[in-house]
């Protein structure tokens, strides 16, 4: 139970649910593309928190068409299926976890026109559109949250960054003076709860922290890890054209290489070296603020991560 509420989790068949069950949560097996399983899971539920998503496929390389289909199947069609099941079950509120990538770095103010740069971002924006379509057709009450890049103990991407810093050599794309958009897990939870409880139907909320440059971010983490790594800055003027060329070369054969991340995806590279919006005025108007200042949240993350293998 969470806050006195009974929580039901939708999980894939065969998932390790021991931690969920130990926390007192009910587990329902199902799949976002299996509508009957969603209908069973939604029965008797008052609110749905939809966090299911495909962030990166398992394949190292695949066709661009297949990549787009995979993202849209889970992030757009899966969202539509879950929302439809919730509406049919009489769910009172649906909270859809989209992504700041659905807006893209060109968005500077909440409400600006979204301009996603990646297949993932486009699929999450398509999920928002599907969410609104179901709501229009059924009257389902919903809010959308767009979390930034989430960090906290156990976050795989951040654990990998810690390992890199501890090894002593950290490659930095571009100048490192740009500001990525990040959010501590505790701040995200607080923000999502406020959006769910107080947000006007149909609202979209960014959840992220104050701006911090990548240089300051990595330097702060190195300090907390008590190491002094060498930061190797690869000029954007060199890296960008090389990535664009590789991306175009793959595209000429209809291919994508998600296994190489932004090294073979120019849109993902531009995401990585852009300064993102940190406009959270709508959520702050409802009383939200980050649970801790960013550097303190970094320190807490490092402290708790030390108990896990790095």
C-alpha cells in the first residue's frame, strides 16, 4: 500500500515481482498490446498511473521502419489501449507519464509547440495525442507529466556514468556548457502526485530541476565520488558532422543503430548537446518544488548508490 491506497501493478509475464510483492503491491500479468489483459487489470481501479514505455529496443541494429513501429506500438498504441481500458472500467483519473523528449529542446516555455528530435520522442508525443483522443471520445479525466532524465539510486544510466567517472576518463560531447534536463526520483514522485491530485484535466506538466551545465554536473558527481577524472571534450564541430554522416549512411540502407545511441542518431546527438527548457511554472503554481537542491540530490544518489555494485 502507498499512502493508505491499494496499489496494483501491471507486469509482463515472467517478471520478477518479489520486490513489488514484498512492498505489499498486487501484481497483474498483462501486456499493453493485449487489450483483454488491460481490461482485467483496470477493473475496480480508481486511478491509473501509466508508466509503461519502450525507451530503447533490444536490437543493436534494425530497419528504421521497424524501429518506428516498435516505438509507436508500445508508446502510442499501448497508451491508447491502456486509456481505453481505463475509460471502460470507469477510472476516475488517468496519469500519463510522457517524456520531456516529446517536446524536444526547442520548447522553451510550457505550451510551446512540441518539436521532438528522435523516434522515441515522436512516439511519446503520439502517445499524448492518443491519450487526448480517447479522452475526447470517452470523457476520461487525465493529466500528462513530462519527466526529465531521471536519476536516483539504481538508475542504470547514472550507475554507468559513476563507473566512467571512477575509471578516470570521461568523454564529454561538445563544450559541456549546455544544460541537460534532469530530475531526482523523489522530486518526480512529489511532482506527479501533485499533478494527479491538483492538475486541471488535460494539463501537461514538465517535471525537472534548475539548470545545471553538464560540466558542473559531472564535476559535482566526481567530487562526491572523491575522484579527479580527466574530462576529454570532443568538439561538437567534429563530432556532429561525423554522427550526421553515419546516420545518413545508415538511412540510405533504411537502417538504424539504437545500440550505438546518439553516436549513430543525429537527432539524439542534438538532444544530448542542447540546453533544455526548465520551465515548471505550471507545477510550481500548484505548490511543487524539487525535494532537494540538485547538488544535494546528487550527493544523496551517490551515497545510496555506494551500497550497490558500481
